[in-house]
C-alpha cells in the first residue's frame, strides 16, 4: 500500500518533522504499512531504484532524524552497523550475522526477568534484546 504525499506530509507533521523533499521521498519508501528493517545502504538502493537522487549523508541524517523523532527505531547490531525498524511495537530481534539480516521476534516470545536494581532516580525506557545467529 503506497501512501500519497498528503499522507506522508501528515505523518511527518505528527512527529514535528519539516517535510523537505528528501524526507518526503525517504518516508514514502519506508512507510507503506509493511514492517521493514533497513540500513542506510538499503534505503540508498531503494531510492536509486525509484530514481530518487540523494547522498549517503542525506539518507544517514534523515534516518537518524526519523529515529530521534520516534518515527523509526534504531537497532545497532555491531559498531558501525545499524538497522532502522519501522515496527515501533515492543519486540526483540534475531540478527543473522552470515546474511546481515534482522528479523522480528514476536512480542511475548521472550521473557526477561531479574533485571538489576536501577540507580536512584532512573527508570527503564526499554529493554532491547538481539539474538545473534
């Protein structure tokens, strides 16, 4: 399901993101109703396939900006390698090292217990588990 530019503009507006041309284009590639795990390289390939002209820096900055605004979830699998997840629900991941692929672990399939005592005045924002295969 492809969104039209009004849908993309509203989506960005809800997250207080100014809808520049490149942000609109990247959002159009990512937010089609399907859950995706993409890298910067994946987004560049998608953009080139649709004849969208952009740079690595623009894609990198846009994805990180979307993540900071709560539109994507950044999943770092190793230093210098991160995926951006369009599924914002509480869930964990399998990382297939040999394939360089991230896959969702369904919510409720993993239970975590015995978390350490937190420093005074702190609370848990999230617990993220990536199981490497």
